[in-house]
């Protein structure tokens, strides 16, 4: 309470007088305010042992529960100061959930430690105590470090995103769209699958990667014909891709996925029969398997479930017919290499090591493709 003071009573002794905040009853003294609310000095014998409560509107309400010598006066706060009432009802209104001041569509429970504005995980910037918003970090004059420089990071150095599965959802959507297109038209399927060379030797290839259709190494990563093939690969993408994206960050996770898929396509192009057609995201999924194993090893977590699942998939790879084992092995090797670089890169040159490793793997893919093309032509 504010505005406290001392007023003398009729005997000359002083007692504290309190002025409460808005709506809070004040403790007055019977020497100045009687039970009727009239002001004026009364005789000591006429006073109540303790004062009544005087509200802001001037009405007087006696202290409930009785009072007498030796008891302390009670200060009763108006309930309206403690909770807001809903208009026209006697129940408290439901509290509106906090939303980020920069992203109103995102609920949050964190506030900036400086300005106390609500902030979502994407806007949270690590401070010495708690988190701060980007505006407070930059300062009113626009100085200070940039938000990206002090934003919370993943184990691989990627920024923490509000939706840690966004890239995985996009990849799922692309695979689904291509699957629907393939079911609708056989011509689309023939244009997307990976073919080394057609027609085969001794004819000069006019179709396939050797015939200049290099994009087939990319499009075949998103192409599925059988529903079971599509379903198993998409389940693997969702189960493995989501945690990996959250641990690596969006850019690094996407680099891992594409590099693993291209490595699978390159090894298939190198070792498979030139006229055979292959398709599927299995190379990229095996790359996620390898990177997940490396990540669990880095975090000292139990690797047995992932290794057991990987072993089962490898058994299927070499025991079933019509499976391009080259894509599985190529993607797995690339996933292990890139994943190791992602989680073990030194902090001072993290980005250089991570993306430099991806560049080296891509260079090896290009070299394999050129050598195989020269062999087939």
C-alpha cells in the first residue's frame, strides 16, 4: 500500500493510517470517522475498539468476524481487485492465451526479460538471464549483435525453429504429389525414373542419364509406383526425419537428405545395368538411418533400436528381388559421412566443415556420374 502516515488519536497517541490502491478498503480511525460515516472528533468512550472499513465510494462497512481488545483489525480487499469479472456474469473471465508479439498466430508462455513482451521459440534470444526479444537485443538505436548471432542453436549449430518438422512435411508433400501424378499418367513415370542409358549398347544412348537426362538422378528420389513402397519410405521419413531435422536444423537436414539421395542415385548409375529403371526415396531414407546412428552415438544414447531396424532393412535389401541395393548402400554411406561432419564439426569452423563435407560428397557424385557417362557413351 502507498501513502501511509501517522495521525494522532484523541489521547495523543499515533496510529498508522493507510490508503489502499483502487478499490481497496482503507483503515480509518474512529476518532475521525464514526460508524455513521460522519466526520468529527468523538469521545474516547464512544469509539469502537477498532475502526470500520471505509470504501472509496464513502460507504462504511464494519470489520467482519467481530473485534475487541487484543485483536488485530482485518483489512478486507475488494474481490474485484484480485480478478477481473466478465461483463454481466459473476464468474471470472477466462484468461486469453499469450501470443508472440511478432507472430500473433503462435501461443507462448515465455516473455522477454527486458520488455516482458511474449516471444515464441523463433524469437527467443539467449541472454545472461532468460531470453530476450530481437528488438531488445538490437536496442532502440539499432545497435548490438544481430538476433541470428545469439539465437539458440541445435547440437549441429542450426537455429531452433518454431516448427521442427517443416522440411520433413514439405518432403512428404512432394513425394505425395509425385506419387499421385505417377498414378494418373504412365508417361510421367517414364520421364522421372532413373535410367542409365537407352537404347543399350551397341546403340548410342538417346535417353537416360548418359543421354543427357541428368535430372533423373534427382527426380527418381521422389518417385514411387507401388503403394507399399511409398508407404514404407514415407513412414521412415517421418520417424527418422523429424528428430533429425530438430537436431540438425532445417538447412543442414535438407543438405543431408539431398546428398544421401544423390549418392544412392550415383552408385546405382555406376553399378546397375544401364537399361534398368530404378526409383524411390530409399537412398535418402538409408542416409537418415546412418545419420541417426551417428547422432545417437554423439549423444551417448541407446543405439540398439536404430541398429536393429537398420539390420532388418539391410536383410530385406539383399534378400528380396527387384531392390536396388546400390541406392541403399550409397545413401547409407553418404548419410554416415555427412552426419558425422554435422555433429562432430568444431565450433569455431563448424559451417566450413559441415558444408565442406557436403561439397566433397557432391564432388564425388559428379565424378562418378561423369566417369560412368563416359563409359556408356
